[in-house]
C-alpha cells in the first residue's frame, strides 16, 4: 500500500449532497457551475452558502442597500435555477469588510453539521497572489469546518445543530480557483448551462465586463482542455479531509 492508495483523490462523481461555500454571490458559478451542473444532473443535491452581503460591487450606486440586496438575490436565484441548486443560505458578513474569522468558522461549521454534505466546495485559500481577504478567509474557514466537523468540543454557532449532529463522514473537499488542480473536470456537456448561469449576475457586471468575463472563462476552459479530448475544463483540487493537515 502507498499513501496514494491510503488517501486516494476522492471520487467527485460519488457525490450525493454538496455544500458550496462562497465568499460572494457569483463565485460558485463562475468557478464551478460546469461540474456542479453535471453532478446535479446525475442526482446530487446542491446547496449554496454565501458568506458576505456582496454590496460593494453593485454597479448601480443609486440603489439603497435593501434594493441592491434584492437585485443580488434575484440574480443568484435565477442562476441557481439553471444550475439546479436545491437551497441557498446567506451569512451576510460585510463584503470586503471587518469580521471575525472564528465567527465565520462557527457559522460554516453549523451548515456543515446541519446539511451533512459528502462533498464541500470552496475557493482555494492558498491560491498564490489571491488578494481578496473574503476569498482567503472563506476557503480557510470552510477547510477548517470540514476538518473539525466531527470534533464536538469545537462548537458551531447553533447549539441545537450541534446536539442533533451524529457525525457524517465527509468524503472530499473541492477547492476551486486553484493554481494547483489535481483534476480537470470535463464540463463540455454543461458549458452552455454554466455561461447562462454566469450571465444572470447582472447587478455587478456592466454588459461589456460580462462579455469579457465570459470570453476569459471560455479561453481558460479551452486551454485547460488541451490534449484531453474535451472542449471545456474546470480546474479543481479535490482532497480527502485528512489531507488538510500536516501534508498528507
Ligand atoms: Zn468573490
């Protein structure tokens, strides 16, 4: 036996319940809507948890915070319909603002214990040159929540959820926005759905900026597909939760 057979890369296609924890309202779909739609079509249930209120990037400055929040939610729910997201949850931390890392970890831990996913998606917090703290904090807090899900001395933000939790193995954590993928997911069959979902995010993108984003996604996904006999790929780092500590 080798370490690779002891801790193999988890099989993403075995996923049945997937929790995707994103810093902002569009990250899950920009990064991973292709693979998520594939998994949803093969029967997986998908849940989104959004960490921040995302108000900083809204392009129409005349909107009140309440109206802007409604516009963001409208975009998000429309995209979620396309991807087939079963349910969405929001934490409402201030976008690009000041909040406590441990509060965030407790809140994410609550949803991990409540929803009992077998796979959890989040941004790679170790992405080199990632400057947005919301992405780093979300990815790290999610990784810790996955690692600590079964350690009941570490409380979540909801005692009732903790006392009802009976332990549920998490088969894998999937980092998107990564420079070190171990998997290029073939998203050729769901590329159209992905782009339709991404185009729902109108509150934060001028039409020209959206066209540029779609073009960049297209070029990147084709570059990743080179020599793989596919048209479009999404880069993922898929790890067993036991690989989240001390280099295993
Ligand atoms: Zn983001």
